């Protein structure tokens, strides 16, 4: 066993090159806040992040393991891990600099790769992998989220077009910047569940599309929009896989990543935990250092335990991706769940220790530039993002409980 | 004889209060008022005062109605159910009681009737940058000079003071071995020279506006002292204790509302062809919410009853009630949010107001971490 990522001489040389390139191309003398809501659209920081994304994308480093012909980096898993690890050390990467939506690549990119026509792969993958286009994920509807096979939006074929009608919710970011909507819709209302869904890449400019803001508890990346599709005529060139795959998309909607992104996030210490540890070492309450208070110690031991489990689950996911190992099958869901549990534990512990200061955002009084306030509400906001904890457990049950085995 | 029911008169108070908030403070208004700049509706405040709620626990001789703490809590529970923000706890309970229990005859006559009518709003300025609710945290100084007192220091995280006319400032007039000694309470005009008030909660997702009060050589007369010089904590401490379960009742109401929202949603929302209420994972959440509700309810009402009946063990009961209510409220709204999926984090949904309030009241009048320490001291007699 080996729990350490060690560079071979060749990899060490590559790491040096990566570092030098990042220093040269992405120098930075300001802080990027954790809270995306603090980066205003079209502000200097926003522009910086866009520029960083384009620069990384042009090098193929947003999709380091993908083939070069589609705009990827063509790197080995080890090299990719180095790129990601080095990027993760840079302050701007916290903002998901890889993309405003990394899942454009890890999810939509993979789906297009899996069932797209060769023409669609050539057309859509390079700009996606280079970070030149932004797509929003139009899956959830007012009446269904967890149960996506129950979507009601329809896309009915009319010659070489599909006529889309329906409503999608909670998609997008506060940046009104989507180029395409990754849309799932029922293409054959008479066909059986799971055999009736098509996947589209819908240009946002098509007539009949409109949207309104959906305000969410702040502090999540994806505070979103509601989008209405009213007789939107989508040419078949935007149906991923073409007519033959019109009812065939369900099998790739939850695709395991074909080109895994080695996520080196686990190699970087949690900044908030470091801040709070430092704070309690320096701050006295009632004449006593907070770090000497047994309750404070216990609370921070608990957050540390959760963070360490989270780190190891992340390391395991990385190892699975690097080696192509197939384990039991619940691991990715378990890692996601642990992430949600960890941040919620942190939020509670930090509020217990720091008191109402944990709720303050005003620059004059906020702790850790407002990151603690961000951390406090983010777990509430993110509890249902992507997948809920309950449904994560439902998915894990299949493997973990071996019911009916 | 054990009887855990409200009296007939209390049932009437409860119904009146419930009808009032349902009629006067429907969810859209709850969102509007809570999100407004001051987080306060003068119009509703007027109506509440007209109903006699502000002076409820103040003596009849000074314009109050001399009702019991349980009576008052019955109203607070309904206010909490509706997430109605008001300075009732600050003015009618914390400051009103401080004056009625520690003030001179003249102060009571001058201040209490207008407090009871809601015409004068007071706020308590106790907590400081070194946050806590014990006497040891009081560092703001008041020094005698030329027949006056001069106040210097900072108060933080103070609710309601931005809409108050005056505050009761808890200051240190002398420092000895016992932190409970040497504290003095001063009635200070908001307009006093050298006093500035700033909103600390700007930009934050806050359930109750919090302010900083900076005292820069604020001069007050001797007549501003409530109670005796150096003996302020002896007045304030029992007031804080009595006010705490009243706040808990507000939180009980919030948990009750969260439960109602959860139950209504799980019986209508469908996933995988069933109502989500049929999933045991969801049922377990609702059971946790109900457990939080009843734990908070009974610990709170026992504490209130002990206060009304002057039973022994008030401190332990109050401590218990606040720990259970603080933790239960936060847990209940978080589970309610999760039950709602993404809809549970939609800020146009009134649940958002409860999520924020659960956070704001979590520490108010004492947070669980500090109170668990106090509970340990009580258990081990140290
Ligand atoms: C911050 C954020 C960002 C988002 N971004 C996007 C986006 O970009 N694009 C997009 O399409 N969607 C997005 N969503 C929506 C998200 O994918 C859904 O909220 C999520 O899938 C849950 O669906 P729902 O909200 O409809 O809840 P529902 O599916 O209605 O679930 C309601 C409750 O029932 C529970 N439940 C459901 N099924 C079961 C079961 N079988 N067993 C036990 N419990 C169950 C759920 O756990 C939940 O507690 C976002 C959501 C959030 C919060």
C-alpha cells in the first residue's frame, strides 16, 4: 500500500513545467473569495477567472486525460493528477476555475462522447473541453428532480426538427452566460419509462425559450433559473446521437466518467478548518485560550475526523479513476454523501465555537473574509444539489445492503 | 395534580394570537417584513401593543396586565409560528422586567406605561466583542466624573436597538475578584452624544438584525442608573433567566411550523410514483422534527411554570430548555429543507425565514456550547 502520490523523475520534471507555466500565465495578486456570489458578473475577478479558464482550456488542461483530437490534453492519469493538484494549490481554483460548471466536461462531455455522432463530437467536444462554451444542465422540472425518468418536457419529432415544450428549474448560475442547455426530454410519450428520453444540446438563442430567476439560499454555485420552452424548434443536429438515439439517452444520463478527472482536491487542507484552528489557538474567551476549552477541542476533533474521512474517500476515488479499479459500486455516491455530511458538520461546529460572528458577512466584522458565513449556509443550499442525501442512500443500498443477493 | 393542558383563559389567548398572526401576518408578509431594511413593521407593533401584548408581564400598577410567563409564552409561540419579528422580547420582556424589578418608583412610573403601550421601545445592550452572556464578558466601562458617568466601549450583536428609543447598557463600574460585582445598568438615549449604532448584519443571511453600539465617552446622569451602582448583575441575571424560556417558546412555534410544512409537503410531493411520505427515510426525518418539537415544548413550558410558581431548579430547567430549543429548531428547519429538495432552499418560500431565525436565535441569550458547560456545573455542583 502507498498513501502518497510520489513523482518519478519524469513526473517531477513535468510538475516543474506545470508550475512555471501557471506562474507565468496566471499570476495573481488578489484573493478570489470562496463564495461565488461575491464575484460579480463582469467584474475584474470574473474576467480573470474566465481568462484563466480559457488559458487552461487552450492547453487542454481542463480535460487533461481526454484525447487531443477532441480538445483534451492527451495526458496520462499521473500527469493529469499533477496538473489538477497544482491548479488546486492556486487560490483562484477554489472558484471552480476549470469551468463555471466542471460538469460540462465530466458529465455532458462524456455523454456526447458516448452517444454523439462523429460530427457532433467534432463540433461540440473541442469548445466544451477548451472551456469556450458554457452549458447549463436542464434536467430537473417542477414536478420531478430525484426521479428524472419522470420528466414531462416533450420533444416531438416534426421532420428534421424536434418541437420542445416544457419547463426546467434550478439550472444555471447567477452569471447569465449559457450558450447551450443540456436538455433531457420525452421524445416518445407512448414508449416505456427509460426508453423514451432523448438528450439535446439546445442553443439558448432559439425562439420560444425564456427564463426567470429562481432565488435560492445564497452561497451555492448554482443559484438558478427557471426556463420555459414554448414550441421551441430544435434541429436534429442538436439531438445527441441523432434520430437513432432519440429514445436512447437514459443509459448515459448517469454514466460513470469515461475520462476521469483526477480530483486532487483531497491533497489540499480545508481552508476553513485551518482558519478556525488558527483562530482558537489565538483567541481568548473569559481569559482562556479557546483551544484549551475541552468542548471546542471536541468539536474540532469531530470536524477533523469528518474531513479526514472525506479526504480518504476522495483519495480512493482518485485511485479508482487512476487504476480503472472496479470496486463494489457505491463508492462515488458514498464520497458525495460524505462531502455533504462533512460540510454540514463543519458549519455546525464553527457556529458553536464562533458564536454569532459565524453569521456576519460585513467586511468589517466577518470572520475569514466572510468565508465562515459562506460555509454556514452552503451545506443547506447544497444538500439537494445534484443528488439528495436520501437518494444517495437509496443508490448505495443496492450495493451496500445486497438486498435480494 | 399533574395537568399539562393550558387553562381555558390561556386557550383563548392562544386562539386570539393564532388568529391574529394568520390574519395579519400571512407568509408573503412574513417574507416582506423580515427582508425589509429594518426587519420590523411599526403597524403590526402598534396592533400588538393595542392587544396588550407588550405590557403583559409588567405590573398592572404601571400599565401592564401582570399576566404569567406561561401566558406570555403562549403568545410568543404563535409569533414564532408566524416568524413575526418585533422588539417584544427586548422591550416588553428584557428591558421592561429589568426596570420593573430594579428601577426606582420614579423610573417605573416614567418608563413602564409607555413601554407597555409600545410607544417607547427599549433594547438590551449586553454582549460585547468577546461574546457571551455571563458577567465576565462585560468590559464596557462607566467611570464617575463630575457627578456623571462616562461610558466607553463596544456592544455587539445587539438586536432591536436600531429601532429602539433607548437602550439599557450593561457596564462595568468596578472590577473585583467576582465578575458579578461591579456591574451597573444604565438607561441611555439612542441620541446620546458619542453613541453610534451600526448594522452588523448587512449582506448576511440573518434572521434578526444585529447591531454594533459604540460608546465613545457617552455621558449619563446618575438618574440613568437602574438599580444600584455595582449591583446591576443581581437585577439583570434573573431577568435573563426568565426571558430565556419566553424566547424558547418562539422557537417552539417555529419548529411547529416547520413540522406543518414538512407534513403538508410529504403528502403531496411525488417521486418514483409515490408520495415521498411513503419513504421511510423521509418518515424518519419527520419523526425527528416531531421529537425536536415536543422536547423543546415540554422543557420550555416546565421552565416557564417553575418561574410562574417560583419553584426550585429554575436555572437548570431554563438551561435545559434553551439547549433543547436551540438545537431542535436548527435541526427541524434543516430537515424540513431537505425534505423539500431544491424547493427547500428557494428564498421565496417562507421556510427560508425560519432557517435564518433558527441560526439567529441559536446563540441568543446563550448558545448550547456555553449552556452545556453551565449544565455540567449544575450537575457536578462545581
Ligand atoms: C444548489 C442547487 C443547484 C442545482 N442545480 C441544478 C442544475 O443545474 N440543473 C438541474 O437540472 N437541477 C439542478 N438542481 C436540482 C437538483 O438536481 C434537485 O433538487 C435534486 O435532484 C432533487 O430533486 P427535487 O428538488 O425535485 O426533490 P424531490 O426529488 O422532489 O425530493 C423531495 C424529497 O424526497 C426525497 N426522495 C425522493 N425520492 C426518494 C426515495 N426514493 N427515497 C427516499 N427519499 C426520496 C428526496 O431526498 C427529498 O428529500 C439543483 C439543486 C440545488 C439545491
